[in-house]
C-alpha cells in the first residue's frame, strides 16, 4: 500500500513542478524581474524625500510583476508559431503545446486584471493608467510589429522605459523632472541592449521572420555604428540627474564612468564585427542599467 501511495503521488508532484516551470517561462521570470526592479527603483527614488511606505512598495512590486507577466503571456500567445522556429524560444510552454492558448490567455487576463487593480486601487489611478499603457504597447503594438519592421524596437523601448515612471508616480502621484531623466536613460539603453541580443540571435530571428537589427542594417558596420551612437548618447545623458539637481557630482561621475565603459564595448563591436563582441555588449547592458539606477538611488539616500 505504501508503494502504491508513493507511486500515485510522484506523477502529481512532477506535474506540479513542471507546471510551475511553465508559468515561470510564460511570465519570462528573468525579464520580468529586471522590469520590476526598475519600477521599485523609481518608487524608492520617489520615496526618499520622505517616508517609505513599505506596504505600497510590496503592492507596486506584486502589481508590477503581474502586469508584466500578463504582457509577456500575451506576447507568447501571439508569437506561438514564431517561437517554435527559434532555439532560444522553442521550449516555451505555449509553443510546445504544454500550455493551451486558452490557459495562457486566461492566466494573462487574470494577472493583468489583478495587477492593474492592485496598482489602481491601493496606489493611484495615474500609475494604474501608466501600467495599462505599458502593457498594451508591449503586447499589442510592439509584438506584432516585430514581423513588419525594425521600428518595433523603438516602440518596445517606449513601453520598456515606462516602469521607473510607474514606480515614481506610485510613490508620489505625480511626474517630476527626475522621472523624465530615468525614462530617457532607460529608453536609450534599450537600443544597444536589444540590438546586441538581436546580433547574437540573428539566425534565430531570421528563421522566425522577425526584424530586430538596426534600421536598414544587419550584422555589419552600419548596424555596429548605430549601436555605438546609442551608447555614446548615454554619455551626455549621464549629466541629466545632476543637471536637474537630483544627484551629486560624485554620482554624476560614477554614472559617466559606467556610460564610458558601456560605450567602449560598442567601440569594440565596431572594430570587430563578431558575435563574441556583441555578446560582451549584451552582458554589459545587463549590468549597466541596474548600476546606474542604484548609483542614483544611493546618492539620494546618502
């Protein structure tokens, strides 16, 4: 009887574990964490002038996670057939039919509804509206546009740069100059970030019919130069928080140094048009934005 009990329970445990793994993929857990991180940073920057409301921080974190998860779920429903053609996405649950389209749609709707409801009711309507805008732009404009034109990256960068504003507005109920600085830095950062990924995964994207490399360019000098121009743009933008009176000159220098190192990686790509250099730039982009935002936050706290 004990053997029968163990035998009957093991498949249930395995199924539950695999289902959790599928939902992690549906919400794109790692990407979701990065987006929510910038939302939290925006909230904390908005809170440093006064008291940090820890309950509101938890709400904006959960609400942001659910809303981003909903956008990512809708993205995978729309790109189900495309995902099957790419090595980096072929194992996603909807693409492999481990999760039905209807299940993914219901889960995405519930995540989006609950996430937006939490932010709107417990924080403020403005941050809820911003969250809805980011979700709609990413899921219903950026996602289908990826098969039509590289301009999709520009559209996606808009939704991708809204999270720090959502966090700040959730804490303060308003948009200030610092929110535009955070938005612009995150907006420009996304281009070398996306293009580096597109360079490394170009063959995958081509198989799926997605156009993600820089406008009118490929894995060539023109593409590398466009990437470099975006990273170089981060150098003058490093002065924005200081110019607006939100950070010290010391923080400004640190952000400038991060931008210079990031630009150096782009220069290396221009010199050597290789996947190795593009991969280094991609990993550099993963470090750049968190470092810059943490520097700005810590400078305000100290």
